[in-house]
C-alpha cells in the first residue's frame, strides 16, 4: 500500500511540474509578444523650392577690381635756397588752388640779389678795362664790344657776349677773365629764379608745412601740390587675364555705391607678377567731375568672352566646384567648370541647356533629396 502511494505522489509531481513548465513557456511568449512594437509607416518629406532653367549664351567676362585713386601729377615742394618766406597774395594752405605758372610762394632775395648785382658790376668793369686795348690792337671788333657795353644794365638779365670773329679775339677776351665771370653770373641768375616758386600746372595744395615769416633753409620741405584734373587708379589683375588687357583700352569706373561713373583708359601695365597674389598692376588714367585723391573706386575691365556659359549665384556652389540640379524631382550633385568668379556670382561653362537649378540654396540639402518645384 505504501509503495502505491509513493508511486501516485511521484506521478502527480511529474504532472504538476510539466504543467508549470508549459505555463511558464506560454507566459513568456505572451510577454515577448506584448513588447514587440507595431510597425509604423514613415511618411517621406517633400521640400518645395523655386527653380531656374539653364539657357547658355555668350557671356563677356568683366574683371572687377578696386583701388585707391591717386593724382597723376603730384609734386612735393622743396626749397633749393635759403631766406625768409614772404607774404603772398594767396595763403599757402591745403585746398588753395593755383593756375598754371602762378606764383605759389616767394623767398626774400635781397641779400642774394645784392651779390648778383655786384658780380654784374665786376663784368662791366672787366669789359670796360679792355676797351682801349681792343681799340688799338683789334679795331675790327671794337664796335660790337662797345655796343654791348653801352647796352649793359646791372639791374637786368645779362645778355649773351658778342660772338668771337677769330682766335686772337677769343684768346684775348678769355685772358681777361671776362668769359668765366659771365658764366658765373648766368649761374647766379638761374639760382635767383629759385627764390620765386611757380606751379608747373593747374594745382591744388594738399600739404603746407611753412608759413609767411618762416626762415626757409635749403633742402627744407615746403609742402605738396597735385593736379586735380587728372588721376590714376592702380588695380591688381590676375595674371591669367593679362592677354585680354591692352594699353588704351577703355575702362568704366564706379564709386562704391555705384551712383557715379567715369570712363578711363589703361595707361600702363606692369611687366612683373606679384609673387604673393600672382597679380599684375594695371594703371588706369581717368579725369572728370567729382574725383578726389584717395577715393576708393571699382574698375570694370572687359576680358575674354565665354561662348556658352551660364551665370549663377555663388551661394549655389558646393565647395566652389559642384552644384545641385533637379532631376526626376530629386537633387543631384554634379561637378561644374567655373570660368570666372565675381563678387556674388560665378560663370559656369558645362551646364546643359534645359537643366533645372535651385534658385536659392536649401538648408541641409543632400543628394537624393525629394523636391517639388513651385511655379512663379
């Protein structure tokens, strides 16, 4: 009886254990099933944008460069003589204008002039002393020297000595120190001119460093003047465009706001290339109303033409060498040949007519992005 009871308990335990195991399996499957998330359908985002259609055409390359305007004729004034600066009819100050050949300043020449008159008196006396000898030994030349002496005025510019008729006359006159004294006086007369300073062209004072009553010393800087009617603009142009530039070619100049324009011409082209910028200097002459030294101007120089090109905003370029086109309502990134960069645009030569480009950049754009073109 005891054995039968033990067998029954054993069988009952096995059955209960099996039920527990089966229940655990079923429970675990239900838990796993409960944790599985239902699949959700992802909606694709479509970006709307405006587009432009490529139409290639001939585009002239206009080289735009900027520079500072300088006077073509600019002179720094230095004194070659010494003396006190006299008061002039016009005050020597920045902004003062002078006509061509007008006296701009005078230095007191009283002391120098006295020495010059003394030298002229010496020459007069030397000629007067030889007149008796000329009358006796060289009567054929006496009259011309006598006439020269009678017309001699120590307060006027010395006129040229009479020409020699023969070697005897020349040797005699030279032996009396007449010729050397004459040329010494001519040298002093040239130096005397430097006490009166005249402008070599229509001028305006840009710098004044002396005032009336100032003691001027030889070699001292007096100021600066410019010709306000002619200016020059120096710009740096990439060396690759030098073949499209030539002396005499017209250039259009603008102020920075592009409210004024002037027409100039290329006057000079530097033969050397800047090692840092790889540019060459081009000098443009210009004149006209409203120009001032130091003005910052923009120059537009006409270069070569692109036969088949299209101009786009530089903002549309990717790494300055690629651009997005719209193909089958998706963005496609393609390489481009950029012929010339302007300040805000670029000229591209390998786009196909009819291709669609973005009008404005799309933030976060990527290849394959789905887009919808909006009609204007």
